[in-house]
C-alpha cells in the first residue's frame, strides 16, 4: 500500500508498504506535471522511430521483451506479492496470461491493422480504395494494482504492437511492477525510450491525462474513470475506459452444481475478491438452490487469509476494508444471514471469505462493487427472473452462466461485455476475444482485433484509376448525366429484399 509523501532535496517521493506486513517495499518519485511532460516529449521522438520500424521489426522486439519477462517471472511474481499481497502462485498465473496476450498482439498486429483494399461501389468504380490503421503516436496507460501485469499489458502491449510509444502510470500501490516492466523492455529494446514509466499518486495520472498524448487507456474504478475522462476532455484526448463491475453468475436447474460452486469460489475469492471481473452476485434456480449453497459453503470453508500458506492475501487498499465492512454490516442489519464469515471476518488488512444470503436487492452489497471476498447468493424462481435481476444493475462488465442445455440462450440475454458459459472468466483468457464493458463498466475494448484498433485510427485512401465515365463531382455535369445517375439510383436502391 502507498503511504505518506516526503520531500528530500526538492524531490518528492512516496513509500510503498507491503499490505500484509506493513514493511516498506520501496520508495518512488512522485512525478509532477513538468516531469510527466518531459517523459511524454521524449516518447514522441521515440514514437517516430518505433512506427517507422514496421510491424515485423516491432514484433521481433516485442518477442524479445516477452522473453525478458519470462526469464524474470520469478522475480516479478515475488514483487507482485510484496507490493499488493497476491500469493506468488497466483502472480505467476497472472504473468502467464499477460505473456499470452503480448504474443498475440505482436503476431497479429499486421493482419489487423495493415493496409488492405476495400471494394468500391458502382458509382465509384474508377477509384481504388484502401484502409489502414495508423498509431496515435504516444499513448498514456493508467493501470490498476489488482492485476499489475496482466491488466496494463492488455493496453500496453497492444498499443506498442500498433506502433505507438507508451507512457505508463502504474498504480501508486504497485509502482515497482511498472518500473520492472519498463526496465525489462529497455533491455530488449535499448535503442529508444519507447516504453517509459511515471510514478506517483492520482495527480501524476491527472498530469498524464493533460499531457500531449494521443490517447489514454485507463483501468480502474468507475469513479476514478469519470475524473480521467474530465481531464482528457480538456484536450479532446480519446479514452479507453475499463471500469468497475458487479459481475453475476447464474446457476440453472440443470447445472453441474459442483463445478458451478468451484467456479463461484474461485471467481469470488481469488485475489481476495479484488478483481473487476469477480463473481459478486449469484442467482440460483430454486430447484437447486439448497444443494448449491451447501456445496458452495463446503468449498469456501477451505479457503482462508492471513497465514503464510493461505490461498488468498490481504486487502491491498486500506480504505477498501471499510467499504467491505460497511457492505457486510449493512446487509446483516437488513436481515441477511452470513453462512460463513460476516462482520467478524475482518482483522486488519485480512478479510476471511464471507457468503451472504437473503440480501435486499437495494443493499450496497447487491448494487455496489465490493472488491473483497464476499459472495451474495439469491434464490430465483426461473431464468427469466435471474436475467432480469442481473441486468437491473448499472454495471455490465462480465458474467457467468452454468447450464447444461440453456447456456447460450441465457448468455445471449445478458447485458454485459462478455459471458462465459460453464466456466469462470474464460473470455478474458482467450487472446483473440475483446474484453470490456457497457454502462458503468466503461467503453472500448482490450484484447483481440478490437483491442489493437483501440490504439490506432483508421486512415482511408482512394486513388483514381481512370476518369469517371459518369462525372458527378464537377460543374460540367449535364442534364443527361443527371438523368443517367438518377436512373442508376433507382435501379440500385429502389427495390427492397422483402
């Protein structure tokens, strides 16, 4: 966790402390507006060189960076553990996922973004048309602390593959991870400062939003995302917003109950629930509600926090502990029952798994992002009710459906950026699939072809091959030409397919 700012010899710094022990994990500069602008200026010069390399040469250098990360993955995983508390084994899994997406971006950028021919219409048959996707120049990326490698790499690697230089502002809770990633890139690509880091608090992120960047890629809370958008609006800087979520799981009567419970436990408790895609709400068909709850409680009892061998770590942000406590206490005061955990589950930065039932629909535990190891389970009469209650929320990031026969039908009715059927968050692990939300969960996409296009703008080009036999865009156009054109319009567009 980040702590107080100090000033030494005119330079402002801040400490990062291990959330599990309170020990100092590192000291980092708090970059101000002038420092951020200087880094962005350097990046512009580097961006010209990087873009001129072309897709193939960029891919080779990104592969070298991927190899650097792979060789240092043990050190990087330990750093993640130290800065934000995640178990080392989970940190390694996060790194592996990030590497998969980095590889995909490097290998597919040319196919997705390179110049391609576009067919002309009958009225423009004398023109050859092409479209290509050009880099913005310098992209600013503001990353989160909960997945400090996987999530920012979803923007950083795609922006780099598209031909941009990147200035990365990691969370103040995990700045060391950001520094490590940029150092590894510098070893792989020593020629130019194509990927640089700035560290600090929200003011540093604000400075990056107001700097001379071509686009901002943001991942974080919805509240912070609104502030980022406001800052970027001053310069009409386009933004990619991957914000919060209140993701739901639906369990149908024909679901594999054991598998659904296992997915719910991992989806809601892994990383101590500090996942924007975490399962926070579960809607279960009345016919299997009792069996599911029993299985869920049995599996969740095997998970705890606070011991060296525990499967989940501490809550990284101290202020989040208060939010989790408030949601649990409020739900219980309204009549909810804690099957495990509850108000007494919190000890310092550690929160033990909590399962709540009979929670009011308008309780914060149902409507607001928890970002902690809390699962709320609700009985529904059928899947119509389940879909209605899932879609009633303001968020729309991810979702999960367990059903042997009706998974696709249920998934197709959910208002969410993605749905995984009979598995948790599989859609985020497939590099070719887009990831992003709707509503309060933001807009824009990372991953896949959509993710590459987020960091480039479309450039259309036409080239006249021969003079038009039917010149329309000229004052020399005659009444005869008008009549012929009018007849063509009638032939081309006057009939419907019905």
